[in-house]
């Protein structure tokens, strides 16, 4: 079953704006600091200090400004701005003449590594963090600043990687808490939005079918009124556990509130969905179902869920509302 491992699937829904905003803040702050350094290198106020070559700072400023302009024009396209952020600080470090300046400059890559670890998939994040770390190590290696042997490079690598991973653990814990239903351990509504967005993004280039299954536990209010809310909670957790084990691999399964659950399944084999529905009927009686399907290229999760929910109500004797052209059905019990 699908597991949230990063904020990567949140590009357009839950955390997308925060992702762009944080990258803008980072680029704005570092570009300002590089500008400050270049100005005081070209127009020094003290003559007793050693000033480095401003070439790296000028290049970094140009990269930062270009990235900020690109984010202003196309905020949904972060690749070039991210590459500019990764490249800028190592370029500056390659021209420093003191190790103090190198270590001060290291703060930027540490914060950038934290951002990359939190907002990219693990594989993509570590590719970028590895490139950032290597670039910083190489920059210090070619810089005119005096070094204290191999320990200098170990400090730089440890600082960047350690910051990324420690912050990554914290962000994963926060993400899990924010996106998990505490009673069942399934995803909650926020987790559903992130998970389905991520799942659909991976399937866009394939001819696979996307199916959303809406699930309601019948008679839960009556059970609560008769035997107490603990009995209702036991029913919810028992059913959720059955569905967790019955769900296909990589399916997104969530509790959206109360007795309302949903599953999203991507695959070109109808028998996968049918087997999931069969296990629901077999192991968890007293559940109303509705399904809706579209091809991955055209699928919209909110629309599919609305159609599946309408099909669920039809299964209870209410009319089905479906005007989109996709398939929706209320499975018979």
C-alpha cells in the first residue's frame, strides 16, 4: 500500500505553494548576501582585510536573479531554479581566500539540502544533495583559501548530508502526523490529496486505468448509540485493517472522516479492482460501495471521488449523478 515518504507529491495541492515560497526565500536571501559581499569586495571599507575575487559572487547573483525571474513567470517549473540554487553557492566558495568565509558560506548549502530532502522524493533529493555536496567539496578544493587537510572536506560533507538527513527525519515525522488518521493509521484527507496526486503523476504517461472506490460503513451511528463509541471505533479499526491488507500494492487508502473511506487504484487489469471489492464484501459486511474509473491521461481524482460517492448513494437507492462521461458503478452485494 502507498506510503508517504516525502512532500514530493504535494506539488499542486497541499504543500505546493510552500515549496515554491521556500525556494524563493532561499534564492532571495542568498542573492542578497552575495550582492552584499560583492559590493564590499569592490568597494572595501577596510584596508586591513583580505578580499577575494568577486567573480564567483557576480555569477551567483546572476543565477539567483535569473532563477527568481523564472519562478515569477513559471512557478510550477522548479527544475531550472533548483539547479541555479545548487550551483550558486559552490561557485562563490571556489573564489574565497579564507576558510572562515568558506565555513560561513556553508550555511547556505545546509539549508538548501534540508529543503531538497523535505520537498523531493528520496531518490531525487539525494541526487541533488550529492551533487551539491560534491560541488562544495570541489569548490573548496580549487579555492585559494588554505585548508587543514582532509578534515576540511569531511566537515563540509558531514555538515550538508547531516543537515539534510536530520531535517528529513523531522519532516517525515511531521508529515506522517499531519497526514495520518490517528485511529486507523490510514491516510487522512490531506494524505489522500498528496498520495493520489503522487500516484496519478506517476501514471500520467501510461494507458493505465485509475479507479476510485468510495466506502461507507453502514449503521455506525446506530452501533455507537447502542453499544458506545468504543464499539464503533473497534468496527472502524477492524474494517480499516482488513482493507489495508486487501488493498493492491501502491493503492492509496484513506479515512476521509467518520465512516467515510476511499481507495485509489492504478492499473490496467480490471481483476485487481474486482478482487479488492470481493475481499471487502467477504471480510467486511455492511459496507456501501461506489466506484468510478478513467484513464490516467484524463483522470481527475476529485471528479472520480465525486462520481464514486454518487454511485455509493445509488447503491442505497438514491439516483446516480454522473455527467462527465467516465464510468461509475455501484457494485452489487
